[in-house]
C-alpha cells in the first residue's frame, strides 16, 4: 500500500541530518533539506502542510519559528513524517499503512513477461478503482502520493503496445449489454472527458472512477465480440480521463496506473490512435517531473504505433510533445523543427478525426508553443519572452474563457512573460486576469502554476498594485 512516507521517500527520511533537524524541530534546516533531497518545491511544501508560501520562505530564512504543535502535526501529516521523528504519537495514517492492500492479480502487473491480453486491463482497472473509491479524501491524498515510475522500469513494460493482443482464456459468465447500452456509455465517457478538459479533476473524479469500475465489471462478463470491443474502447476513454484527473491533482503514480489501463484497453479495442494519445499523456507527465529523455521515448513509441494511420491533428499533437522534450533538453533547433512539423500537420486537418483530438486546434497549438517558449525564456528572457507572449496572446484571442483550465494557464503564462522582461504593469494586469480565471476552475495544475507565479510578486520594492496582485494569489491559494 502507498503511504504518506512516499511523499518524501524512505531514503530521504533516513538521512541523519534531516532526522536530527526534525527531532530538534529545526524546520528551517528540515525544509531546506527536504527541498534539496526530497524533490519538493517550496510551494509544494507549503501546500502539503497547509501553510502559505511566504510562511515557508520565512521559516527557511530563519525569520519565523514553528512552535505550534498543531502546525507540527500538519507538517507530519502533509509530508508523511512518522510521528516519532517529531516527538508526536504515531499518526493515524501510520497504522493504516501497516494494513496490506490486496495486490493486483499476477497478470495485471506491468511486466515485460506478461502478454498484452485484453483481460489484463480489466483486472487492473477493477483493483485501482475499488481501492480509490473506498478511501476518504484525506487518506486518498496520502495514499496517492507515490512518485511515478521512470526509465527502463516504465519504458520496457510498454513495448507490448506495438504487438498484437494475446488471446483471452478467462472463463466468464454471459453478459447482456446491447447497442443502446454502449451508446449511453460512450456518451457518458465523452461527457466526462469534456468535464476534465474544462475544469480539471476535483469533485468529478469519483464519478469517473465509479463508471470505470462498472465498465470493468461488464467486461468481466462474456459479451458479444462487437460489444466487447466497444466496451474496451469506453474503458480506454474513462481510464484516460481518470489518469489526466489524477495527474492534474498531482497524484503521479496513480495517474500512471490509469494511463496503463487506458493504453491496454485501447490496445484491446484496436484503437491505436487513442493509444498514441495515451502515450502522449504519459510523455507529458514525464516532462513535468523532469524526465525529458523518457518523454521523448514515449512520444516516439506513440509515433511508431500510428505512423501510417494517424490523422493530422494527432500527428500535430505528437510533434508538439516531441518539441516540448527538445526544448526541455536545450535542443533549440530540434524544437523549432518539431514545432514547424506540428504547424504543417495541423494546416491539413479536417473534421473527420475522433472527437477527443478535436481540442487540438490553432489556439491549442499557439498555447502549447507559447508555453514551451516560456520555458526557454526562463533561461534567456530577452530572446524568447516576447515571442512566447505573442503565441500566448494568440491562444487567448482564439479560445476565450470557455476553455477554463487552458484559459487560466494562458493568463498565468502571459503574466510570467511580462515579469521576465520587467513589464510590471503588464504583469499585474495579466496576474489579475489569471487569478480570476483560476477561480473558475478546480484544476490542481492551475493552482500549482499560480503558486509558481507568486514569487515574482514578492519583494521589498513591490508597488501597491503588485502587492494587491500578490494578495489575490495568496487568497485564492488559501481556499
């Protein structure tokens, strides 16, 4: 079972200097060591411990000392620190962590020795959804804090994507789903995907997990071949939505688990296009955790699977993920080449591609390209920030507030562009737009990006308008 300790990792907690700092309640040293060795940013520490980023900053700098035991308990629970290290009684989650969770069946574990037969996805979906649905919100936040698998341990398990599906030898009882039932399920999956695209995870996630569990149960019965293939397609869609919702909430390992269900389900359904889309989602996850080469390998695996079948929008989207990886690796020429290929592919797109890729239009391309240029601008503001701002403005002009999550991310990106070039007036205006847009979505990713904007507003020379923008960010992040 995943435990809160996974937020830091046992190897981090076993460091003598960190244990000594925790035992002495020296949180200035403890937070600094957690940032260095635990891979948690200052904003992540603040969010996990229910503190403001400013309070964490003051603690690390020695301007503030934590003396309240209520705050110490929040730190223990938020970061997964055993109570004994902080002079507390064992925390409730420590007892829960000792209760073993039933493991997935042998043929559902990601292993290169396990054939990619269809029923493997069913068992894994059933295990994941049952375990997630029985956890309350606080326990779920702790249990889902494990880090994502990376490198060969991840990539080698996905090679079966390019091979035909194995035979399904499971004995099952007869099911009775008909065409009308499938129509309803496909409509539901489409609705859930629209929810995620507009609002992010949050309160809707359990509805998706419940529906995914029902579909897995239906696939555990013997349906007609036509119904079964469509059911696997529905399960792929629902699992893909569950994965992006988990990722949006910062549950990296769980997102990866659901991506695997989605990929295996798409494989069983013979839907290589959606499978490539799932691999692109996994690549995006790797990019966010700094595994750029892993991301590039995943994109190439996706491209290999649909080299002769992908439509223009899907090809364009895959090229942007490729460009993202190149930008993160500092390969500027390769980034420009892949971005150009994305634009060329999208210019030939028509209305005859699957609904789930229709979101990728010229506005999305501009937003994604602007985001990557912003990554480069953090290293070289004068060269890249103006171009990044231009692309982001194009995205804002074309997709508007109805895009919700993307709209908020665009405004946050534009505000950072202004900060990078020293345009405080433009930065303040964009920050107010960003906070207003962020308030209309429950996306964890939006709040995470807004938290990364916060440090630009901090400083002794901050003007009145800048302090007002900072207060609005702080107020939203505190809710």
